[in-house]
């Protein structure tokens, strides 16, 4: 009788743990961008790593943890915002039917407003991932506001 109870407890724990730990996967480019920007605002590097990647899938699944953490920290610093809004997109990218581009306006905590493109990629399994954040357009997050 005791082994059965133990097996049931283990199976119940695994079943509940499996369901509880699954985060819904965004199925549209808009959802992916929204969840990524929410993770940036919350400084949730783990969630950012689940939503950022490329051909190989989410970066959290294949990058070395230390390099991933460094990369996401840089992204978080550049994209840190009070509010954001999509100005344009999702726009098709010429020559790559898996990519869509958004033009995003960020209001930084410093009061500066910047506009930058963010590309999302349609990955395997129907999910979308933030693929390229064009930091060159973001300017220095610690610098003065540009007119």
C-alpha cells in the first residue's frame, strides 16, 4: 500500500509541477514583442531569454548561461523604459518571410524618447522570438536626450 501512495504523490507532484512551470508561448509577433518589453521593464532576464533568439530557438535553450546573462543585461539597459508604444508594424522584411519588424518608441526613465526597430522571427513550432534589437538606433541610455 505504501509504494502505491508514494508513486501517486510523485506522479501528482510531477504533473502539477509540469503544468505550473509552463509559460504560455506567444503565437503572434505582437504578443512576443509585448511580453518581451514587459520582461525588460520587470528586469526579468529569464523571461527575456525565453523570448529572444533565432534560427536555433530561444537563446535560453542554447547559449551559455554567463554569455546569455551578459547579453540580456545589455539589452535590458538599452531598452529600459517607463512606457513603450508600437509606431509601426509588424512589417514584412524583404527577402525573409520569417521576419517582421516593429518600429518602437520608448520613453526612458530619464525622460528621453527614442525610436528603434525591433525584429521578431517566426520560429519552429509556430512561436515567435525577438530576433534583433537594433541597439545602434537606441542611442546611449545614460546620455543626454537628443532633440
